[in-house]
C-alpha cells in the first residue's frame, strides 16, 4: 500500500484538503448571512406531449445496440461472444505458440548437445581457457 503512495504525487494534498463530500450546516443562521438551503442541482424535466420514451422504459434489459429488444439481445450476445470468448481463445493460442522469447529453450538444448558431445570425446566439460591458446595472436613487445 505504501508503495503506491508516490504515484498520487501532487494530487494527495488536494485529496486531503478537499474531502469528496458535501457538507451543509445544520445550525441556525446568525446575523445577515441568511440560511443556506440545499436545492436540486437540475430542475425536474417537464413532461412533453410528443411521446418520446426512454429505451429503458420500453426495454428494461436495454444494452445499447438496437431499439428492438430481440435484435438488441442478439447483438449483445454476439458482441460479447466475439469480444470475450474468441479473444481469449484465439489470443491465448496465439500467445502460447509465439516463438521462444530470448531463445532460452534453444540455448538449453544446445548446451545439452555440447555436454553430450564432450562426454563422448572424453574432453572436460569446461576448460581453463575460453579460447584455444595456440590460435591467439599476441602483439610483440616492440609494437606496443
């Protein structure tokens, strides 16, 4: 929990100073300040006679795809099938069959092959010289 604290950055002091609540005084006003009253933020909508009805009134299970309830339900099912099921199945198979990242499996197989080859030849698995000393060309002392 404490590791997430620096992510808040400069917003933390604002959160502590301004709590996300709205307070109204319940005490009686003193003097000419007047009484603070809480009113609705938006006035109620007036009823109009043109007959427009919310889709949620017509179809309580409205998903936002179509105004027709049957088409809306099938579009929702198809959308969720292709977006969730197919994405998980095809996405999971795609990630599973990606090539070897960093060639770790190849390096392991190659190391096992070299170990078997050196054991069959009777050569030690590791030698003190990484390169063959006879193949290294050193500069003469006069060339330095």
